[in-house]
C-alpha cells in the first residue's frame, strides 16, 4: 500500500448548506492528513479542465454552471490508500444509490447536487492537485498527524 494524494472538493451546495465542517470531520476522523485547503471561486476554464473527461455528456454545461455557481472548498488529503478510501467515504455518484454512512448517502439526494468531489485514481489525484495550484498545498507539513 502506497502513500497517495487525493483532491477533495466540497461543491457549492455543500458550502451553501453549511456542510464544510461535517465533511472535513469525516476525513479527519478516518485518520487522513490534510495537506492543503482553500475556499475558492472556480473560474469556468478551470471547471472545464477539471471535468474534461465529461465534455461530451449532455449534462456537461449544467455541471460547469453548478461548480462555478459559488465558492468551493479545495483540499488535498494524503495517506495510505487515500484515493480509494476517500471514494468509499464519499459514496456513489447518484446519492440515491449511495450507502447510508457515506457522505452522499447521508447528506444528498441529487446527482447534480452531490456535495463533494474525490479523485478517482492516484494519477488523477496528482493531476487534480497540480490543477489546484490555485491554493497552497503544504506537502511537507509536520509529522504530528496520525496516519493509518
Ligand atoms: P463522481 O463525482 O462520482 O466521480 P463522475 O466523475 O462520473 O462522478 O461525474 C462527475 C460529476 O458529474 C458527478 O459528481 C455529478 C455529475 N454527473 C455525473 N453523471 C451525471 C448524470 N447522469 N446527470 C447529471 N450529472 C451527472
Ligand atoms: Mg469523477
């Protein structure tokens, strides 16, 4: 098992609904290490780059409007197996299919308002964290964090 980086983003609905603390708390309690965090208004170009794999989908314009509709919370998280584990904590894309106990399963009902993003592979984790050079990423923070 390798130490990985993942990019987690609380989407505008999560920020507006006051779920920032709740969501951060779940990653902290799990034992992962927070390496960067910023409240950020995502420009359209960055949103389009971030979701470029979905460009051909009919929902793409709506997705870009949603992600740019208000501030998001950008975060880097680090840990052994963090990419897959974060996806488990987040739950299925459609919140109605997400298990209770997951963020989407507990806190959301609509695919288009599913409160949080998590990288889907270690490579995308690296790509998306580079993408977010818009915020300060403190990769060499002290070692006082509990790691699992
Ligand atoms: P995930 O966010 O679980 O990685 P994804 O990468 O397939 O899911 O899609 C990115 C986002 O796009 C997703 O969180 C919400 C939106 N989306 C995906 N499928 C959709 C659909 N069928 N209708 C509307 N929005 C959709
Ligand atoms: Mg995805």
